[in-house]
């Protein structure tokens, strides 16, 4: 039997990302691939790309880039405790700090009865919250 570039056991990248809990849904994983946020060995990939053991996956989640090595192949969603059997986290501490800074929540409070913010107030609120909020 002739071998192709991948075996039947090699899962699609979108399915693998979902199975190892890097995305909440498979659709989110596929969308990230379509937007060019998922790279395998430095190359942007489509959701249908198959994953092999040893592949280095970079996941761009602005402002940080997370890097993982594929340790095992899996198609079904795994329990959180079992995920470490299928991926190795290679993300640098610097990138983790970037991600941690983004997760700081800025609370804005409006007095009851003050109505909707004006356009000027909305711009100020948006500026305080930062980009992509």
C-alpha cells in the first residue's frame, strides 16, 4: 500500500488544538488557523493540515505568541490533567508576562441614572481599556 504524507492516525490541526484544550471549541481553533494565527514550524496552516509528533506549533494570541511541541496525537477532547501527555509547552517567560499583562481587567463604573456615555466619553473609556477591547 502506498503511503501518503500522513497516516489515518494523524489528526487535523484544528481537531488537535481543541482536543488538547488550547481552544474551547473546534470552530474557534479552525478560525484561528484561517486567520493565520496558528503556525507549524513557522508556516501558517489551514485547519485541514495534519499534525505529526515533534511538530512545533506557534499560537499567536496578541500580544503574546505561545509555542508548543506535539508529544502525542489525539482526536478526542482530553481531561485537563492528561493534556501534558500530548503537548510540551515551550513558551518563554517573556511571552507569558505579555499575556498576563493583557489579562488585567480595567473596571469602569458609571453612576446609576447617568444614561448612556456620550461619544467623547466612549472614546475615553475605549482608550483606558486598551487596544482590541
